[in-house]
């Protein structure tokens, strides 16, 4: 009943953990006031109940999304035979998303995991990109879905990088790298800032304050411009809606 392939679990973890983590942060950012109702220094709510609820919700959400998006051919990955693996990966992301705001140690550990997964996904994306950009090759809805997933993967990666940089500044008692809030709002502000930066909106309400922060943000901007340019190029070349 609980037979799970370690290899399949590993592959799904590499490909989908960051995407699930993105959804987890979106969920938490919708209700930031929930953190203000509890004394997290001693309350079991933060360390068990809230992470468990978040994990279960994200797990069920991704089972639903994968099934329906795969039927619409917006993704190549239909985990009909690996539902347990997908649920476990999504549950883990929802669970750990709460912990990233608990303290610097949790932030660094989770950030390291997400960055490592991003590096692996970048390698896979570059390999697929060679086929996508081949002459007389047209994108499919599934191809665009994978491209969008990769873009979200980078958003989460830069979010945790920004978080880690800011946490290091705070830990060393120097001015913050970014004007993020405190506690859970620290995570929400980092997530918001990264989305606004990588979508080239740039409201300017949160700005990089140090040299290293400006270097990272410059790289974020260049990366997002490159990906948006590739996406526009794929769409204007044409989209094939059949499997022939």
C-alpha cells in the first residue's frame, strides 16, 4: 500500500519541490496575520499544527493541479502512478515553508536545499532548451508549462537568496540588505520583492541597500529579461496544439 520508489521520489523531489514551495509561500502570504495570534517562542502551533496543515493542503492541491493540467496537456508530467511521491514532496514543501521564517538556521538550511535543486533544474532546462530552439521546432502547451515552472523555480531560488543575504546582515549586526519586515513578514516581503523584480514591475517600495544586494538584484533582472525574451520568442514562433 505504501510502496514508494526511491528513484521516482528523488526525481519528483528535484523537479517539483521548488514549485510546490512557491505555492506554499503564496498560501502563507495570503494570511500573514495568522502569525500574530500565537506566541511562537513556546507555542506548538508554529512548529507542528501550522506546518502540518500547510503540508496537507499543498499536497492535495498539487495532486488536483497535476491531474487536471496533465489532462489539458499543459504539463508533460502526469504522476498517475506516483501520486504518493508527489503528495510527499508537496507536503514537505508546505511543511518547511513555515519553518523558513522561524530562525536564521532554518532559513540557511532550506535556502541551501532550494538552491541545490535550482542548479539541477537549470542543467535539465538547458538540455531541453537545445531541443526547443532547434530549427522548425514549435512549442507545445506542455513546453510552455515547463518553461513557466522553471521561471517559478528561479523566483523561489532568488527569494531564498535574498532572505539569506538579509539574514546574514542582521546576524552580523549590520544594516539590512533589503528593507524587509521582521518575523514572518520577512519571508513575505522577500517573496514579494523577488516577484516584483523578476516580472520587471519594480514599484520601488523595497530596494537593495548594500553592494552585494545590488549585485544579486542586477543578476535577477538580467535573468528575468533573458527568460522573458525566450518565452516571447517561443510564442511568436508558433505553438503546436497536437502531439503529431
